[in-house]
C-alpha cells in the first residue's frame, strides 16, 4: 500500500475502510460517512494531545550533527529523548548513521545557546536517553517551539509545518508524533456524530515515536506512555457500558489509555497514569468495542494490534482489498473503522 506523500485538502473525502468482524465482511466509505456508522448511545473517545515540535537539530560533544527527538517530559522536569545520527527527514531513519554514544554528564548543544545534559542512558539502546535542559518553564518552551519541527519521514514530499500535524481538537502538547487517527475528523463530522445522539469524550495520551532506525529501540516501541483521563470522560465510559452503548476509540493511543487504566484499576477511573500495554491477538478488551485507525504497512506489530479487534484472516482480506482499490497509508493516508461489537 503506497504511503500518502502529503496532507490532502479535503479531509472529509478521505477513504474509510469498514471492517465488521461479526459479519466477517468489509466495505468502502468516506470519512464524512463516519457518523452513519455510530448509533445513539455510542461514545467516541478522542486523544486531544497536541503534537510537539519534537525534532531538534543539535551538536554532539564531539561536534557532530545529530537530531534529538523529544519523546516525553518527566515529572522531575527531565525529558526522554531519542538520538539520531547525521541527516534529516529526507533520509530513511534506518539509513542514517548512528550517533556517537553518550554517557551521563555529556552535554548536547542546540541553537541559541540551549543545552541539554545527559542524565541516564537506557539499557534498551544507547540512543534512548534522559536529558535535562538548561532552561525551564516558558523559556524552554519558547526555545523548543522556535527551534523544533515536527517529526516526519522520508516518504513525504516536503517539510511539514507544525499545523500539518495537529488535530482539530488538539489541546496540551504531549504527543511526540501526531495522534494521526483523529487527523481527518473535522468539526462538521464530529457535530454530526453528536446530532445522531452519540457522545464524544476526550482523554490525553502522550503518543510516542513510531520509528528511530535503531533495531533494538524500534523493537521496544511503543514505550511506556503517560495518560490523563478527566472525571467527565471516565463517567461517560461507565455510563456508555452500563447502557450497552459502544465505546469507540479514535486511535490506538486511546485504546492504550482506556485499556491501560482498566488493567490498573479494573475499570476506567479519572486520574493520571502510565501504561506499557501492548495489544495483541487474543487480548481481552475490557472497555473498547471499536477502533478508528489509520492504514499502515502490515508489519507484525501492526497486525498484532488490529488482531485484538478482528480475525487476522479478515484483516488480511480487507487490506488486500484496500491496496487493490488504491487506499493510501500512514499518517496522512486513509482510515479504517473496526467495530467489534
């Protein structure tokens, strides 16, 4: 399946692959048709994390050009980051040279005098680090937004601006990469969902990196990610399930937040937390009945994730159909909707 090389102007016209595991069938629609797939009493849950300008050009202690990709800020003010070697988004991550190994105490330099000191090197990969910037608060955020750019990949035809990677309902800057399942949802589509007497709720989940080019680190993705579920969405999930409505997650980050919370507490409760939940075939879902997600290359991890919602044979047939019909993949590509209940 070919990747979409650029955001399309009319998001409502993007294609939507409908997958029905109960009837073991699939069909074609458009994103504008999504409201017709929900029922009165259903709950559509969005991830309102805004996307960070998470790619920063930097210089290693040895004076070599590197790229620092922000992953997440930690409670103590440090940041988890991934280091890539010389090059930029035009070169596939797996073809870029590795950066110099760093150790605690090493300092990475950025433009405008910004510096970050390495505090910890992960056992997963020498490219995965905890660093502490020499600025905090508004001064740090100003520097990040002046210098940073969205993380992007070599199949795109030009450099992205930050507004390209925000959903219509983006809120706090928590996401390293765009929570892309919600990207095609316009306010007109969401309002039509509400007109059909379904409900909408938002959680915030720190969507992380999808690729670094380092085999050991990529095998560990997704890393543990933080989430926050406010009181109103937690109540909405409980009410929806009690009334036999369906909880439909917009994106796997929402699935991780809701199912991760339920794994910790037995149900969805308000509060913050972290989850290392990995979806796979046979996973017993406690909360989520459906998933709106993008189309991606059928890697083993991607199949495992989707197999938590539909039989693998049905997914393979649906993807073969999508490829034959010219669907586009990746974050600016087309979408699929799997309603498992």
